[in-house]
C-alpha cells in the first residue's frame, strides 16, 4: 500500500491542485452561479460532464477521475437545487396511503349507472297483465340432429 507521500509523488502538481479544489468543492457548500447552473442542468451540459469525466479518467490519475465523478454528481445536484426544479426522486408512499387516497378520489355511489338505467327502463311490478293472443303461426321443427330440446 502506498503511503500518502508516495501517493502524492505519483501525481503531478496540476493534478494535486485539481484534487484539492475538487475535495474543497465537495466539502464546502458552494453553489454554482445561476448562469452556469442553468447551462449544466441541460442535456448538453450533462453530456459535457460525461465527456469530461471520460477525459479525466483517460488523461489523469485514476483517483482524480473518481473524485471528478463525485464532483460532477454534486455539481448536477446543486445546479438542480439552485434553479428550483422539481426533485426527480420522490418518497414512495405505502400501499395503505395509496389505498386511502384512492378511496377519497372514488367515493361510494348510492346507486350505480346500471341500477339507475334499470329503474327507469324496466317497470317491474308496474306492468299490465300478460295477455296471450292467438295466431295462425305454427313453428316448424326440423330434425334436431341429435340435439336435445330445450
């Protein structure tokens, strides 16, 4: 395992300076200016941060690459909070909470649409007495081919 002095000797002076600045950005609550935050919180700004992260991993010390990923995440988070956009991750309510909200949105109806329709269209108990009429029509029954009569 490398000691701290051997670790810093493996890094160049600009890498050490960038690492110190990145750690300071992570430790202290420094919000980006509104002009920069509005540019970072766009798809193009996020793409630039991803390209920069790949570049830092390819060109500099790997520890600096990991720190830069943390800085990029924190920069995105602070930019989103700074320009007051909605948070993308919300607390997921429990099933009981969702059930109570659905019950409040769907109150129990006194009668259903079917019941109302049947009440208006079918006058049960109010109809006249059934009267049969005689007609000359006689149904013709063909062979049922083995089917039972109903």
